[in-house]
C-alpha cells in the first residue's frame, strides 16, 4: 500500500523493492529464482546467483535483469488469469 498522494505530473513514479533472504530459504515451486549475494556465502544453492553490474546500464546487466525478472512476470500473468477466472471476469489486466 502506498501512502502518497496520486501522481499528477507527466512523469511516472518508480518503486524499488528489496528482499533480503537467507540462503537457506528455498521456493516451494519448481523453479530456481535468481538472486544477488550481498553478504556471506551460499552453501545451499537454492538461488541462481547473479553478479553485480559493472557500471550503470551495463548491457550485460540489463540482459541479466531481463532473464531474472522473466519468471516473476510469468507468475504474475498466471496469477492474474487465476484471479480473473475466480472472479468470473474475462480479459482483466490487474497490473501494469
């Protein structure tokens, strides 16, 4: 929930979400999420470890982001379809 007034400018707002998850945590799904190790060592191998970008808008880092974010987008689409079916609504786009 965002506790800010509506954006009335011509510019889009940008949000940033960070999740710091211990390396012993794993998903219950059948995929291995991508993550960047920010401290310590990964002795469990539950995440596909990503390297930090070398510079701002580094081409390789942008490609890595697209690869890492893809499964999350796929899950969103799947969940939107399930929600629409549950709500009895066709062709609903719940997020942008």
